[in-house]
C-alpha cells in the first residue's frame, strides 16, 4: 500500500509531467523522463472518440479501429484496452 508521502511525491512528479511508471498513457510517449504527445496515437484517440457513441460496444470499436488500420501497442485491439483508454482520456 502506498503511503501518503509516496502518493504526494508521485502526484508532484505527474504535475511536472515527469515519468511515474514504465508505461506512458495512451496518446503519449516518454522522451527521457518527460511525457510528449505521440502524433499517431493522438490521431487514434480523436478517431476513437468520434466512433464511441451510445450503443456501440467495445468489440465494435476494436473492429472499427482494426479496419481503419490503426495499430495497437500490442498484437491486436482488445475491448478492455479500449475501455481503459476511453476512461483514462476523459
């Protein structure tokens, strides 16, 4: 369990745009210790928000992204990955 001091230190690093873990949030990449926007992933995020509308499942979004040629970080688009990306990008 993270202590209050650890949480505060990580929050301060995040506020300065510094690395707090090994994986950058979707739409971003690390340049050294700083977060920088990743142009290709930013385009994907914009398209994902256009496609995501009420009644559309995560599986349908995954199929649409694959059909449009967007490349995932892993081997394929997973519905849970898309759900996490949408929640984190709100």
